[in-house]
């Protein structure tokens, strides 16, 4: 099994009225998330999602998470997603900082590992 493609989607959520440690009143902030799909040559897809906190909390942004994906996509393309540990080690050096980028890839790879191995137990209604 080989990774054949990655697709990142920007999802803007409703504005949330929040009071932060930096404000003395409610402010409306838009929240944005990135959803990633990793596709394979066997037709399986793994999904991950990451949301960065607003910039007044941490120096990260949804744009930096997506820029990180652009940087590591060439490393992942053509690789075997079932070897999760090796893939995460390969992206560790180029992505030393942006944890949202690593987390979205981590989730999508685990999704692929689960689909490739199949369930060990199932419950149905």
C-alpha cells in the first residue's frame, strides 16, 4: 500500500463569543479548522482534523498548519501508511515546531492503519 495523495480542506466554523484573559468583554472570533484526507493506491482513505487555537493564545494559525502539510507532502507521497511510526519519524525533523500539522497527519495515518488491518471486534444495532 502506498500513499497516492493528500487533500487538505479549510473549514470555517461559526463565530464564538468568548472572553479571554486578554479581553474584558466578550469578543466574536471565527474558528478555523483543517481537515486532511490521505489517499492510497488501494482505495483507502484516512481522515484527520486539526484546529489551532486563536492567535491570542498560541503563535500558531490554521495557515501555518496547512503550510506545514505543503512541506511534508513530498515525504509522505509514495510511502507505506501502515508503518505509522516510520512516517511520523520522517516528518519529525522538518516539522519540529508546528504540532497541529503533525497531529492531523497522525490521525489520518492511524485511520488508514485501522482500515488496512480491519476490525478485531464489531458491534451493530
